C-alpha cells in the first residue's frame, strides 16, 4: 500500500460521495460488532481491530465532510476554497492511527508477559469473518476512485488494512481454537499494528508534503525548466514553482525572460500549451519579462 507523496492528476476530483457513505456504514457496523465481540470473548486481537475501526469510522466521517467542503465555492478569505480540508483530514487520520498503535502495543506487551485465556473463540472467529467480508465489499466500492483522491485513498488504505487485520484475527482464532496457544492473540495484535503503521506513515508524509507546498513527485522541475527554455524567444526562466493544492490539483508559476526577438504573446501561448499537453498542468501562471526588466 506504499505510495510516494504525490498529487498526480488532471484536476480536482469531485466524485460521488456515495461510495464513502457506503464504506462509513459498513465500517460502523463492523466496529460495533468487533467492539462487543472483543469484550465478550476477551480477545485483544479483536479489540485491536475494533480500535482500528474506530479511527476508520472517524476518518471516513472526515472524508465525507471533506467531500462536502471541497465543493464549497471560494470566498473573500479563502480564494482557493476548502479543497485542503481533505489534506488536513488525512493528517489527523494518520496521527490518530499512531496513537491507536501505541495503545494496542502497550496492551499486547502486557499480554505477552502473561497471556490470558480467550473465551468464546468461536464467536471471535465468526465476527472476524463478517468483518473481513464487509471490508472486502467496502474495498471494491472505493477501488475506482482511490487513485484520484487523497480523501478516498486514505479511506481505501484503512479498509485494506482492516481486511488484513481481520485475516490476522481469524488466524489467531484458529490457532487458539485448535492448539490453545494464547500467545496467538497478542501476536495477531502486533501484526495488525505492523499493517497500520505503513499506511498511516504514508498518509502523514503525503499530507505534510502537500502542506509544505512540496513539488509533485511525478513532475521534475528541471525538466519543466528545460522545456520552457526550448521555446523560441525565451532566454531565461526563473522563480519556477510547482506545488499541490490538494490531490489531483497541480499548480505552477514562473517567469520567462524574453530574448531580443521574442514575442510575448507567442511565448505565453506556447508556454501554456506546453504545460497542458506535455505535463498535464492546467493551473498555470506565467509572467513574461523583457531583458531590461531584470
């Protein structure tokens, strides 16, 4: 599930919020079932997955809010609108997962010292299987949009992690049911944490990269500079900036210094065409300067 921080895309993706709503409903049901089942059976693995689900419910709720907020028009105070709500949501989501991992690992350490017997292992297995099926359904619902929106991608990562976590809980349940090896329960909890950490790290890294106005990783600023310098009538390029407003929204600005024979209108038209066709950047601001303006 690892991906490089990026905001590749051709523009803002304002997808149908229904997939997120479906994922929210399914995840909420799984969370309640695993929470009740974890306390009933005494399984830390099930409680660990329930804790993960609790963060997921909040994350998908943030995702639904972000999907709504991103549609709000710009106003006097926020000229870009509210598109970065999804980035803030992803950041909160990732940090929240780290807190959950810390709590689970602390409890798992205690259980490794003296693992308690898990009651109702059969019920634990049934709940874990139901959770796995629901997560697979949620994943299929979200799969189409997860590459285009950080919002949906954050939710999709959680759903995939949850599905793997459910598999871990099922494996622990089978081991305890057949062998009575109670260490399987905290071991499955650690396995679930190891699944959570990479996804949460990537989310936080990507969100911080965008908030720091980092250049999109799929674009090379020097390649763009070289392409602009190839335009007839361009002598120099400076103050070239690339950044992401949010996932799928790349912005670029730069200053083009004309050569003595350069024509501003032609240079601007060619620069805009180049950014659109060769680099798929549609939000472009180019400023033309004459040599004597330097």
